[in-house]
C-alpha cells in the first residue's frame, strides 16, 4: 500500500484524506493540533509544528510521497530531503517562491505572465504617493483568508498600514475575480478545470461564494485557462494549483495569486466535476493518469464561516432546513472550535441553471449558521 504524507491537517488535508482512503492509500498527517480535521481521518497523525525539522523528516522518510495543505512550512528541511531523493510535491523550491508573494510576482513577471503593477515597500509614504491612492498593500508572507491585505484609500490610512515586509500593488478596477484549477503530473500531463467566479466577504476579504462556470464569454474563459496552464508549466509544478485572477473593466486578465495545492475555489469539483480537485491532486503527485475535469452541472459553493460573537465548541444551526434544498451538499470540517469568520465548512448547490443554483445557495447561506455555546463578551 502506497503511503502519502501531508504537512498540514486543516480542511484541505481532510478532504485529501477522504479521497486518499477511497483510493486505498495510507495517510500520515503532520499538524500541531491533536485530532486536527485531517488527523481525525488519517491513518497516523504526527503532532508537531510545521517548522519542526526532526518531525518533518520523520514524516517524509516514512511515506512514499509528501504533499502540503499550506505553503508556510519548513522548506529548508524539505529541500534537503528532496536533494537526497525523497519525493515532495509541490517542490519545496516552488513553495519557497510562492509563499513570498513579492517573489511570486517577480517570478510570474519574468515568465511574461500578466500581473498588476507592483513594487516593494522601501518608504511607504513615498511609494504609496508614487502609485497614487487608492493603492493595495500586501504582506510578503503569512497572509491568508483576508489577512495581510490592506487598501490604502488616502494618506490618512498610512497610520493603519500593515507592519512587516510588504509590497504595493496598483489598485485594479476589478469587474470580476476569477480562478482556475490546473493539475500537472510528473509526466507533464495537464488537466485544466472550468473558470469560476469568486465573491468575497467585504468585511474580512474572505472568499465566500464561488460560481461555476464563470459568467464570462468563451474568449475570456479560454484565455484565463491558457494563462493558468502557463503558470503551472512555468513552475514545472506537480499537483494541483489554484490560479486566482482579476478581470478588469477593460476585459484584461491579471494573475493575482497562486496556490500550489487544492484551493477554496475548487471545492465545487467534489460534486460538480467527474474528478474532484482532491482526487486530481493525488493522481498528480502519485504520477497517475489525470482524471476528467468535465463539469457535470453548474454549481455554487458557499463557505460557512463562524458567526460574529461566537467562540467555542461549534453548533450547527439550520442544517435540517438547508438539506431540504434540492441539490445541496453540506461539508463540515470537524474543527473543535469556532471563531468569528473562521472557515468551518461549505455547501455546494447543483442546478442545471446557474442562477437558480445561486438563489438556492444564498437561501442556504442565510439558514446555516455556525454558533457556539458561548458568546464573546466583547461582541454581545
């Protein structure tokens, strides 16, 4: 039985584990949280920090192939192990570039992949003035789920600017935010999924809704897929990659960010495509033939976030009513604690008409709530 190691035990790893067990693989997960979402399903869980070099090496040496569900891990140890012949996908040399968003931008630009104009921050006030307001400030490392991005609307916002190593991006006049999942195996075979639309929670800048397929014309759809494939080929990536893009008001496409792993924008594939992004990732890293990416039905995915004011053991409210909606599937991630805006699960709604799927999904979004037995005193 082939063994797969996963560094990270969150929801992405959990859904990888579910597919791996269906495919007959043995799974070992490394995560600092005992009984993490993935650890609840894996054959083994190593409880350790993502930068514990000894435990990382223990994991890699006991499996056939290692993968990740996040980028911010001990790449130095992984690079050493790769050079010794261990298999790690995506490559730690790719992770090293991708996890630093400024280096990621530099790499993409060097490969002639379209990106929004950007510059490193040397003197924030002067650099922001040179771009003009509004301008977007981003952390080079560590930002996720809305963290690490701040829009400087005027000079007054400089007082609230992000601390640490950052860079600036020109403020793009965005018509739509799009994403494409692309898989590549060691043979160099490519499988590209349909283009989807992403909509974000305005308060926290967290992706909340994904619509598949994107409501754009065929020319733009083909162009977005071609750009996404060129990104993965440029990295010589192995595994599945999520390519986020901006479509601006002039119908120009720009790559925003690259995720070298399963991605939130690909969750819809579990129900809506012949091969889910999680199965596809496993096929790719195990160098198996890639599966069909055919869209079986239009779909809308909604992230279910922890409610404001609630922190503690999660309680799902409205599940029975939500499951009565035709075409709806519910996924709960098994996290032991809910917090405001934490991703606790997701729903996917299938319908032959994407607009009807969206209506049903928005109805379910209002019904389903993740609460707790305790209410934070500061937010009552």
